[in-house]
C-alpha cells in the first residue's frame, strides 16, 4: 500500500487556524504614514507654544495638514495597519491636547469651545481604548468613523481660525482677527452634529461585542 507523506510539523500556519489576530507586524513600524504622523505631531507641538508668531502658526497648520494626509498616503501606498491607525490617533490626540492647552493659556479661543472639543476628544479616545482592550482577540483598531473624520476636520479649521485670529491680533491686523473669529465660531457650530454622532459611535463600539467585521470603523 502506498504511504501518504506526512506534512512537516514545523510549518507555521500564520494564524490561519486561529481566531487570534496579531495587532501589528514589525513591517508596520517603519512606514511613510507613521513618519508623517510623527512629523506632523512634532510640528504642531512645537508651533503651538508660539502661535502669536506667524512662524509658530505656520508650524501648527503644516503639522495638522500632514496629520490629515497620512491616512490618504497609507491607503495609496498600501501601508494601512492597526498600528498605523493607532500611531495616527495617539499622536493626533496628544498634539490636539497641546494646542488646546496653549490656546487656553494664551486666552486665544473661547473656553466653551476649547472645553467642548477637549471633552469630545477625551470621550472618543477613552471609548476607543476600551474597545481595543475588550476586543483584543478580534483585532480591533483605532480607525475613526466617517463622522469622526468630518468632526476632526471641522474642529481643525476651528482651531486654525482662532489661532490665526490670535496671531493677527499680535501682528497689528484686528480686522483679519475679527473675520477669523467669526469663521472659528461658524465651523465650531458646524462640527457639533458630526462630533456628537462620532462620540455616539465610539461609545457604541466600546460596548459592542465586535463579533464580526461589520462592527469595525473604516480608516
């Protein structure tokens, strides 16, 4: 009788027979999107401390734009990953917190605006952290929802406007400062529906079981 050759016992199955998914691979660390996230965070962090100067404001704007573009670059280069989404989200939250603190310290934006943005970002970050801890075996990630992206874009424009108004005031341009404050107020109001919806989605994600891939948020 012909014998059937045995399969080698030392071959790995790369997790094919396991429900446990790795959070990230080593190749996900040194990527263009991660470099962009880090660069954008550094620029925003450094520029936030001197937004009364055009150089500081420019650093903040460039840093935030880089952070917005890193997701598109990740998709275009095929470098999307849970690690990249986590790096992007973590650095974004840290840079936003630094900018909010400096705007508050310099009295550059209304405290209700700063407080609302800070509260919503804290809720989203906490809910995302809880979701990842509860669903680690399912490979949960920090990827934002569509409403979260829209809220972030509106909040970014709001912060740009108030920071720009503060810079304009310190450079003898009160008329421009007034216009930028109105823009900041308008974009903040426009961001509230998206931000509220995003917070609801993140909280729902934190309390869900995530038993299937339909519960994940798209990056």
